[in-house]
C-alpha cells in the first residue's frame, strides 16, 4: 500500500455571497514510501491547495474538502485537529515557497528549529540546541551555532530555505511536501536546494511530494509525475515514460515553454497562449481547450476521461499528441 | 542604544524651549488674569492694576518670559498664585495619584483588550467578535462623565462594593513615604491601607480604561487578523506546534508592534491627567488641578505642570521606541 493515497480529492471555496470556486476537482495520486513524486502545473491549477488540504492547513470556514488523503492507513481529511497536530511536523512535514515570509521575523532561527524538536521529540535546553545546530549543519549552513542566534532577515535567501528544510526534516518525517521550494531563489541556489532535497530523501528514506510549475525541476528527481490543470489531473506517468512521450497538449506546452541553453540558435520559446483564467468548466468539455493548439470539435462535447496506456501513462485528452515531434 | 537615548534626550531641549515660549505667550494672551480671580469681578480697576504690578504682570511679555526662564533654569518652578505653595510641591502631591490611576487603567485596558481583540480576530464574524467590536465602539462613544456617574451610582452607592470618592478612606491613618498610596501601603506593610487604596482605584480605573480599552481591542483585532494570514503562521501550523505556541510565539508576538505604539500614546495622554474621571470620583490627580488653574489664570502652576507632563510624555514615548527593538529584531536602534 502506498504511504500517501490521495483519492478523489476535491476542494471547493464557498464564501458567502460569492461564486463557488472548485480549486481541486477529484484529484487522485499515490506516493510510495521513499519515493519522489511530482505535482506539476501553472499557478492557480490547484497544486498548492492540494498540498494544504492534505496537511489540513486550509481555513475551516468557507472551504469544503471531500475525498480521501490516506496516510499510513489514516484518512487525514477525517482526522481530528489534535491528532493532526501530532502528525504534522513529525510524520508529514512541509516546505514552502517564499523562505523569507515563511519564517517568523521576530523569533531567532534557533528557536524556530528547536520548537519542533521540543514539540515532537521532547528535547529541551542544550540538547535541543545541539541537535538544532546539527540539523543546520546537515542542510549545509556553515557556522550553525552562530546562525541559531540570528534572525531570518540576517540570512541569505538560500540560507533561509535551508533553515526551513532543517525544520521540516527535524523529526525525520516519512513524507515531505515541498511546495515550490526553489521558486523564490536564484538559479544557482535552486540547483543547490534541489541537490540538498535529493540527498536528504535518499539518505533518510523520506518520501517527497514535489510541487512545482517547472517540469525541469522534477525532471531530475521524480519517479512519477502528475500534471494538474484547472483542478484536475490531466496527465500522469512515470518520469521516463513522460519525458519520452507526452500525450496531453498542456504537458507538451509546459515543457516547450522552458528556456533551454542547448536549443538551436534562433529557436523561439513556445509559450502556452492565454492564461489559466481562460478555462472552460470541466462539465462542458476540456478546460484546456480554449488554449490548446491541438483542439478539435470533440474537445467541447463533454468532460474528457482519464485514459490509461499499458505503460501506466494516463492522459485526459480526446485528441492527444501521439508523437513527440508533433508539437514542434 | 546609548547614543540613541542621549540624542533623544537632547532633542528634548529645543522641544521644551519651543513649548515654553508658545505656552507662555498663549496663556498670557488669554483675556483676564489672576487678579480677577483673586479680587473678583467687582473689584476696582486701580486695585487690579496694583496687583498686576506686584506680580510683575505689567511688564512687557518678553521681560516676563525672561524672568520665568531664569527661575526655571535655576530649578524653581515658582509658587502657585491660588494656593501660595510651591508648584513643585503641588505637583509631587498630585502626580502620584495620576500615575496610580494611569497604571490601573492600563492594566484593565491591556489585560482585557489584548485577549478580547485576539479572540475577536480568531472568531471573526461570530457573536463574540460582534460583541467586542460593538462594545469597543460603545466604549469610545459613551461620555466619560456619564459612564463615571452610572458606575459610581450602581457599584459604589447602591451596592456599596467600592468607595465612592477619594484615594484613601479617611479612617485609615496611613504612613506616607512616596505619595503613591498603594506602594506606601506595601512598603510600610500597612496591608489594609494598600488594599483600601486599590479599592479606591478600581472604579475610576474602569471608567478611565473605557476609551483605551476600546482602542486596544480594535488595534489588536486588526493586527491579529493581518498576522494570521502570514506565511510564517502557516509554517508554524505545518510544524504541528500546539495552539498555545502558535498563538503566543507566532501570532501575538508579531501582532504586538502596532499595539505597543497605541499603548505608548495612550499612556502619554493618560498621564496628562483625567479631568472628568478625577472630578466624578473626587480623585486627587493633576487633571482637575490644571483645570482649576486655568480658571484662576494660575500661570506658574500651568507652566510648571504642562512642562513636566511634556517631559514625561517624551520619556514615555522614548520607552515605547526602545521597546520596539525588544519586540522586533529588525528595528535597529541607532
């Protein structure tokens, strides 16, 4: 059985007097123990909401969550707040996008690390400080004893993200959810942070759910990749399968819009036209149809189903891209 | 830090000089003078002129101001025209009452205001929220003298739970050390005197707290509402910290900055005296005395009291500024 089994997860934002927004619409995927899984999509596709729903961190009011998120046999969506607080930070930990705003500006880094140790591992005083310094060292922060006394604003961007990672791995969680962990960082730092995450999950056997808009980020590390669009999974495949052949035009577009240094001179980027707001409601057809280069009339006949091939490759498209070159 | 304090204290000098000049000219331009207060409306112009001459009020204003500054610089604030006692003595006698009242009001306002503002923010839109926001509005709107009389009539006169007026029961013969009645009672171990002084403070304290309480509730609520949306609060929740830790370490500590500013400003204004509250409870503080001095055109008292209050105001705000750097490490005091 998978470590985390997300099944038919839906999140609806329903504020009084406002139109309901279905941010996540029946998403399912698995994360096996020790495995790295990617959740990919543009801003607004529902990937962050998915992770927050799994963690139970969405606001209680005005939000309806349905479906299942089974972690180690326990449905997190039905678990009471107290048990969830025990699980969060200990068994399931999370890293966020913007390391500066994700750290408390008025609390020293040291306390922000030790408070996790105190809460979940019962460590106090010197022992906790020593362990915190050890953790900072492990995530590659030099001079950790001095850093413990410093405040977030005294650290560089990469250092802050390392500190956040140290807090997340403090209790050796079985699942780590990283929500765009490199988006706010310089390219050189991005690569370092990805390396660090890769090393950490390999050494500790932690499973990693990697949430990103950048297919390039997941290319090097994920075992399987799920692509979300407008709250639904539109493509899912093991990494090798997906990079050899992408069926959904959206995934093709995502990869086509990554700048590459080895691209032939004069080759232009092929951005996906339009924005994530130009969606069609799934009930009426494919939500991606208004932006799709491969659109046919059948696209708007009704909601497309997820079709699976023999290679565990699933795609939700009635007119899929069948050869890698079609897009070019 | 040290240089910051010294610089702020040096800034006090031009501030005080400007204030004294402005205040002096302004007070002396008020129609009438102390001679009317002393002699009454029906006195003869000759008699009034003689008194003015005796007090040196017939001199040009810059001469009068020069004399005043010379006296002040030698540490003498002069003698009250009304009571014939040194201004410093009058001040030292009344200011402890004002300080005690201010502290009481602040304890009530902060002790109730911050928790209430926090709860209102966390239970936004519920009856608790509406009750505290509505109550805060009422606290600001209700006239102090009205609230004062109601509280006094009900709790002191009808139920007799609290004394109605004054700072200390006349039957208690307390030893005076500092002029702060509660402190005196504790220092001399006269527990009954201390307890009695506290009982005398509660009702005026509640009345005086009504407006500060309302401000603190509203500011705390707004500040907490802003902080709970911050990413670091989500991080704290994602770490599985207990609700208490998230609340005290991650929400309240960040939400306290604007609240500290408000408390500082409130403290300053409370220390300059609470005329209405003091009047309703016949409580001896500086507020009622200043109003009386305005009526009597008691120039030395007015000049002296207002200048001292200005110094205290500046000092309180200095303390508030210093407290920022304790709350927020990003604020560097230089």
